[in-house]
C-alpha cells in the first residue's frame, strides 16, 4: 500500500526505475538466500522418509517412490534398542538443558541487575571479565576441566555438563539482561522505596515483572546453547546411558554409516525442540538483542 | 586498562545514607585507602555478582592457570600428571618449528576470515532486503534464522549427506546438468574441502549477522533518511552516507563476535572431516583437540592453547574497545 502512495508522490519515472532496481535486486537476493537456507533442510526431510535402499540410488530419487516413516518409528520405539537409546539421549539432553537454563537465570538475573544499577569498584572490570569469557574456546578449558571433573568426581555425570554450560551461557545472558535493566527507569524503584519497600522488594515487585521478556530471551539462549553443545559432552561422557543427543547420535550412527535416512530423521528430531521453542519465543529474543546489544 | 568507575545517583544516595558509619570506620582504620573504603561501602552490592563470579572463577580462572602451567611440562600419556617434568619453552619451540603448525594456521586464517566476512555481508544484505515491510516477511525471517538455531552436529550431518561422494545431491545435480562426468568428491579432496566446510559454516552463521544488523537498522533515524531523500540522495547514497555510518558500532561488534566464534569453531570440521584429508581442514581448535585427546600430548596441546589465548586476548581487547564505544555513546546520549 505504501508503495502505491510513494510511487504516486514521486513524479520522476527515472528515479522510480532506479529504486525499483534496488528492490528487485533485494527480492532476487532473498530468493537466493531462501533457497540456500531451506534446500538443505528440505533434502534432510525428504531423505528421512526414504528407505535405506532408496536413499542410496544414483541418480537420487528426488521424491521417494515409496515414502515411509520407518526411520521415525524405529527411533521412537521403546521396544527397539535403537529407539531405547534415542529416547534416553533425548531425555538426557532435556534434563541437562532444563537444569542449566534454570540455574543460568537464577545466577544471571542478580548479576545483570548489579552491573546495571550499582557502581561498586571494579564493576566495569568484572563486567568485561565476564564478557571476555565468550572469547575463549572450549578447547582451552577442556584439559583442565577434564582433570577438575575427575577431582570433583563428576566425570560421566550430568553435573559436569551443567556446571560448564552454566559458565558459557552466563556472559551473554548477563549482557542481554543488563541491557534490559538499563532501560527500566531507576525512578520506578525509587518510588517503591519511598513507599517503604526494601531494595529487594522493589527488585522482585517492580524490576522482575518489567524484565520478563529479557529473562525469557536469556532462558531461550541458555536452553539452545545447552541443547546443542557437543565438545564437553563428547569429552566428559563415555557411558552410553549418560550421553546427550549431539554425542549420542554420532556414537549411534558411526557403527552403520549407511543408514542415512535414520541419521536425517534423528537430526530432524534433534532440531525440532529448539526450533519450535525459538519460533514461539523469537520476538523476545530479537527484542533482547535490540535492547541489550544494539540500542545504546 | 582500568576504566574509571562511573558513579550514578544511586551510588550517591547510598553513600549519603551510610556516611556516619563510614566516617566512624575511617577513624578506626586510618590506614585504609579510598578504594578499599569504597569496596567496603559497596560490600552488599558484591553479593549480587558473587554467584556469577564464583562459578566463573572455578570453571575459568583455574583452568587458565592450569593450562599455562602444563604448557611448560613434558607430560606422560594417560594423564598421570604427577610424572610430568619441567622442560621450559620446549613445547613452544616444538610447535613453532613444526610444518603442521603453519599449515593449520593458514587454514585457520582462511576459515576465520572467509566465514566471518561472507557471513557478515550476506547477513547484512539480507537484513537490508528484509527491512522494508512486505507480506510474508515474518515467515521468511523465521525460516532464514532456523540454521542458526539447529545444532551444528545436525548441520554437519545434513551437509555431509549433501556432499556425499556417491549419493550426494550436489554431485547428482552437477552430473545431471552435464557439468561433471561423475559426482565430484568435495570433502575428500585437499583443495575443495576447506571451501566446502566454509559454505556449511556460513549457512549456519549468516542468520546471526542478519539478526544483529536488523536490530541495528531499527536504530537508524527515519527523519535523516527522509531528509536525505528530500535532498535528492539516491538509494545507494542514502545507504552509504546515512545508514552505514550509523551501523558502524554494530557492525564491528557483529564481526568480532563472528570472528571469535569462527576462530573457536570445532564441530563442523570435526564431524565432517576430522581435520583430513592430510590436515587440509584442520584448524587450530581441532588440531589442539587431536593433540590432547587423540595423541595425549597434553603439554604441547596446552602450549598451543596458551598461544591461542594470547591471540584471543588481542581480539578481546578490540571487542572490549568496541563495546565501551557503545557504552560511551550511551553515556553521552
């Protein structure tokens, strides 16, 4: 609608041609990006409903002659050994990610609030120290943490993962939340305190409700990070019944690498929870990035 | 590098309330410097950050210390670390004189710069193309973000299947179009493996740049763009002289975050190739991992980690500078 209005207001045909040129370039580019993004995922789905035989044809069957949900049935069947493993890995991932998420929020909320509101000595130093954690790869911490976990007796437990995931999720969580708190007027809290609330009460009753979108965004971020994490889980866990999905899937299919439909079905199901979560809550996440990271 | 502590009204309020107490304390302990007194006055504030800092210290400070220590030792395999022997800088000289080191460093450079630059350009362009409202924009944006959300493990398997040397879809398309006699082998070939992996990495990463730049675009004042339009600026001029300068900080932060993430990436090369063939797709991180957990050369791996650490500290310096740039702007606004 706005296009018509603008076109009408603009008298010169030549300029309209030029603007249209950019717009068309944008559209073509978007189509290209859509194909780049979507085709691999579509091919994953198509492969996952093929039989093992149909997947290993050349030239490939663009659409399977006999689509089948056998791979999914196998993965979700608790009677089957493959299904048992898959469901256990799924449960392990869910457990680790949920606990990590809850703990991250509990730890990040007060820290972010303090970084936003108080001016204690070393505040900036600590804040940047926390952010710097994001800079370092898992590998640097891997050997010492491997030893630390052995000392703490956490090898092969989900505790080792939760503890490590907590630290790698915290920096961005704190950063995002701080942006939210920065945008909540201090006067609101001051008013509450004049009315007799303690600082803690003001925090719980005024600040927390206002920062719910930020907390949701933080929670999504922690959950997705923990759900998708691979390298620590790969290193800390060796017992089959402890594995999380990203590692489990690998162990699982390295034995018979030809089962590509099964692998694609497993990849798909591993992606479903985080994609659904993200799509439902994405506006919080995008908004958190806008408020926390960019809008300064 | 100690940034001055900004005091806000809040801090002042607290100080005035406790002045009496602080005064008494100062008289009791005349030797205390101003900083220590301030720390004492704000002691309650630290309680809020303490849990975060405690977790960080345990899982970050200790490992960093330990890695540095280990890098000066010759270590036996099997992590029997009581038997380690001090060898000074031998691990470092061994690394810097090895052939593999330079090969891996070159790969890391190509991987990091290639992935970062292309992801950023594609993400930025997508953000610009999505900036104007149209029907289906929300759906399109959601679809474009999905690769960033799904696990890198899943992404690696999807693309491994796409690149498959016998049944891969790209090979089949190339043969179908008559561009190749038989399906090319993308990831078992020394010259194509790294670019092939970079394509996968970009697939996963451009959405991040897109989100960041979309957020940034919302902060560009509409009045400025309209004013430029009234003054007869073309679309390109408006972009180059109005939009782009506004996004400089966001761009720097985005590119640094991408660069760090790429420098640190592990999953895609590890799952798709394991660093092969003949180290053609080994980057620093996969190489360190293999040295440590594959060949159990903990000392050398630690020395590598320390070098990596130094490089990242340099990048980190610019990251903090870019971020404090943001903070300063906020302060003056």
